[in-house]
C-alpha cells in the first residue's frame, strides 16, 4: 500500500507543477526547439500565480538590446496582495536564460525568421519557469493536415479497440 500512495503523491506533484499551458501554440506554429527560462517577477506576481491567476495564451517573446522579454502574459493581481503597488497585469517581463541560449535564439529570430513562443509555465524547485520554443508559423493548409492526422489517429484507435474486443 505504501508504494501506491507514493505513486499517487508523485502524480499529484507533477500535476500541480503546471501553472499555465499554451495549447494554441502547437496549433498555430511548427515548434522546433524548446528552452527553459526563468522569469523576473515581482512579489505580487508570484502570489497571484500561486493563486492560479497566470495566463500565457496571448504571450510571445521578443529580443530587445540583446535580452529577451515576454510580453502579453497576463498575471491578474490579487486585491489583498497588491495594495501598495501599482500592478500592471500585462507588463513586459525579462526572461532569464544563459548567454549561449540567448545568442542562439537571437540568431534564429533575426536571421531565419523564427518566433519565440511560450508553451508552458510551471514550478521547478519553488521557482517559476517558462518553457519557450523556437517556432515557425503554420499555413492554413498545414493546420488542416494536422487536424486530419489527429482525426485519423482517433479513428484508428477506435477501430483497434473494437478489433481487440471482437477477438
């Protein structure tokens, strides 16, 4: 019984680590490479994120003077946590990456036309991390092909399940 309870705790820990997902990014972009970045946040933002008020759906990252900033991510302030601070919920936030990662991202964005898209926000050792990805935009026909592939995979799994029941 102790093994099962430790597995349940591990599942709950991994489920609680995710703060926000950007599911639309996989639909809108071809994702090439992923990076883990820290976020420079203020105290009220961390409290709001703990309360589940973070959203990265409309967010993107851009390069400014050799650094990378996140814009469009919404962290709604808590009323009791930000009484003495003027809270701006969609302010630009600095992404904390290693210099080699920044150089790689800057090169791909400026030379090859990639976009830096946040895909997930999660907890890692009591710190808030953001998974950003190098991505290229999909055309409409690519989106249709991806939808067809998804539907075919679902239909195939249904047929396989039905075939296993009949045997």
